[in-house]
C-alpha cells in the first residue's frame, strides 16, 4: 500500500508530530508499505510569526491536489490543520476523495494562551475541519473523551511508541551539575508552561533542553537554571539518562512523547494530572501526578528507575504503526482524479 501524508509539520522542526510521522513511515516500510509526504519544502512558504522554524505554505487546493494525484496513493491522510492541510481537505472534498485526519495538537489552548482567542471559536473551526474525515485519529482515551464531548465524531485510537534501544539507562556524566538533576526537554514556549517548572524550589539543578520564543526571557529571569538549547537527536539519549527526574509541566499536550523517552531511559516523570500525563503515567511506579508539581518532583526521586523503563516497554512504534494502518480509508479509485 502507498499512503500519501499531508503535513504542515516537518523537518527541520523537532517536535512530537514530526517524530511520530517519521517513525510511522519507518515502521510501515518494514511491513512492506510506502509512505510519501507532502510538506512545506514542496511549495513556496513563509516563516510563521514567532515560530520561524514552522513554514506556512502558500498554496492552492489545486497545487496540493496535483502533488497528491502524482503520488497515486491508495490512502490519503491529512495530518495537520495548517495551510497544506486545509488545501488538501478542500481538494479531497471537491474530488470526492476519502481521507483521514489526526488531532495531534491542542491548537485552541495554544492560541488562547498566546492571544486570548476564545476556545469556543477555535474548536468550532476544528470541528468543521475534521468533520469530513472518514476517521480522526487521537492518541489517548482522555483526548477521545474530550473531543467527543466537544462534538467531534468518527474518532479512532492511534497510540505512540518509543525506541527502547535508542533511549535506555546509561551513565550520568552527560550533565555535570549538582544532584539531583531535574530535566525538561521540549519547546520553550508559553504553551509548554516551562515557567511552572523553573519557579519550583527544588534541590540540585534544573536543566532545560530545547529552544523557542520564551527561552531568552526565561533564561534571563531564572539564571540558576541551565539552558542547553536545542540538541541533535543523537545527543538526547545521553541527556535523558543523565537526569534523575523528568519534569513535564505542560497543561496542553495531547500525549507527550518526551515522557516515554525519559521513562525508557529509566527516568521517572513528574507532571500535572492532565491530558497526556494522565494517560501515559497510569502506573504510579513510573511517575507522579500532582497538582503540586514540586511535590510530584520530590516523590519521583523515590521511584525505581527499572519500573520507569518497564512501563515504557509497553509502548512500541510497531504497534502504533499497525493502528495507523488499520485506521486508513482506502481511496475510491472511481472517484479519484485521473
């Protein structure tokens, strides 16, 4: 089977969506399937304001449709609700081509955090976007229930995985800092709530790996924390393994792949009891959920690293890829353009 995936999120971006799509492609290739991507580098694009690494494609539905038709796919998946996603959706609707979508990111909460845009307006727009999909894939039960309550339909599960050979327990010397080391890995932006982590009164050291629009301000306001900036994928396993507790302060993520990467590295997780952490950390031996994030961090120090890794072993990219494959909608060849 050949699958066409349209996504506004793609390399050189480093985030959960890009990592998920890349690993899904690799796993499906092992099963004998082929995934072709339609991404911003295929078209003229502009940097997104305040997020310059995100490219906004300047496209028409016809342009995207020509690209999809040239791939001659057996299934079409529209991954993101950006310019490419909207253009692909418009083309598919006009041509009678079935497609699936995925709900990766809680854009209404992100937009509200940055611009105070009403949540109800954003959710209304997203309901319209996903309504025409054969299925909309979601990563967790909590997200499924939340979207159902908001009027979304045709939902299906598509979980996530972790590479347990890449992320595994190891030596601690990659981070030379007073112990214990509390680590955050991810985008440094207002919607990630990194400030909640940096404000905590914790022993040892706070380390932040990642970059984003809030980094300069947070680095100035919290000089005691160590900001290591964005690091290549090859360095991340050693950084995870060198920590003592992984702190996930986000209140808006739908899943949180970085939690699985930390757990696979034998690092317990501390987080708020919200969507994402509540689903991933369903075993109290692997992490601590608490509305008091400081208390969660201190309790996580007492957990067994072996239990954290054992919990991560439940999640495989192979299983996630098979879920994705089973959710796809075959193209009705008679309705597809020649």
